[in-house]
């Protein structure tokens, strides 16, 4: 019974976390980058340089010095950069920020960029809050099955974390 459950969970995880259905970037009002602003920022800047959106919105924590952690937040680019620190600093807080910023700036479409193991859950949460055209764009990563050097940098960790986070999504269905 346990072996069957683990096998089903492992197979389901391939479709939910490893190779989830993600959207190709589309021309949108905003490229909305979910935090943390890590290596996905290089892909975000590439998409912006290709002209996918006139505005880059970045979810970023604020350091003790009062500045956003994302380096792009203080940069000068040919496109608008909006950095925000969602409250709470969770996917749900980011979805609420997308809703609020969309109302403020009149955004009707958004490319939401996150890492592939987060795409499925983020799509559910963003869809609860954002009524515009939504495209979930995945920054793809190769992870080892287990990592002894990085606590979060393995598929084993992501399977456990993302599954637990899905339970939270089911328990809290609000925006």
C-alpha cells in the first residue's frame, strides 16, 4: 500500500513539478516575477529585452538597509521596473500584489515567471486573485534527486515542499 502510494505520488510529481504544463511567454502588460529574485532574473531580463512586456514587476524582500534585495530594482532599463515586497512574502501575497498592482496600473495581461516546480501551484493561486489573461512561464532547472549541499536544491525536497504547499492551497481557497 505504501509502495503504491509513493509510486503514484512520484509519477504525479513528474507532471506537477518536474515537467508541468507551462505557457510560452506572450506579449503582456507585465512580466511578473515571483520571488525570490534568484537565477530566474537572468531569464526575466532576457524576456524583457525581447520585448514581451513594457513593465517588469519583481517580488523582492527588503534588506535591513531598507533596499530591495533584487539588484534590478535599482537599475536603469528601457522598460519600467516595479519592485514590491508582498505581505505576506508568499505566493498568496504575490497573487494579492498582482491583483492590486493590476488595478493600479491597468494591467489586463500578465506573464508570471517562476521556477518549473512551482508553476502548477502558482497557477492555482494566481488564478484565484487575478482576473486578467494569465500566462505561467517556467524557468527550467535541473536538480539532483537528493542534495547533501543544498537543503532546497533537490527533487526530493521540492516534492515534499510543493506537496505540503498544495495541501495549504486546498485548505485556504481564498485569494
